C-alpha cells in the first residue's frame, strides 16, 4: 500500500477473503498506523488478549462513537453508511455487492432503496429552479 494506491484484505463470513480498494484518507491513516504498529502480517488491531473478537470490535466502535458524539454507533451502521454512500455516488449494484462481500446482488438491493427525503431531493435537483 502506498499513499497513491492500495487496499485491504478483508476476512468475511465463512473465512471468505476479498481485497477492497481504500480511499486516500484511509490509506494515509493506515500507513501512519502501520508505521507505529509495524508491517508484519496479521490483524491490524489487537486487544489486550490478542485478536479482537466481533464483540471487541463492537465495543471499540461504540467507544469511538461516544467520543465522536454518536451514541450507539455499531460496525453494521458503518457498513450500511459505506454502502449508502457508494450508492449515492453512483456505484453499480454489482460493485457494491463485491465490496460488501454479498453472495447475491439481491442482498445488496436493500442498500438501493431510497427513502422519501432522498427521492424528494432528487426530484428537486432534476426539476427545481
């Protein structure tokens, strides 16, 4: 990974591994962390007793959310926000499917349903003055 290119290998359900590209701010933050942590293979973050469990990751996200003033922030909320921002940025459903690691594009479809406020904004954008 460099400041200009790179991604991360993610381990998903069923021990599936996929590579996803990272945007420049994330690459910069990860390169800074790797400079501190070291570049050896293994999990990016560990807890006091080793690899973080799902529960441990949830606790970290909740704590960071509290510091940021976002009560109840959970990993799935971040995942949903990621998918929604991709969709709003005109990502193709198949691209979002790949990035989220969904086996079926039908599963990804739930991120492509717009709420009434989003639809109203779009209508205003297209037909407004």
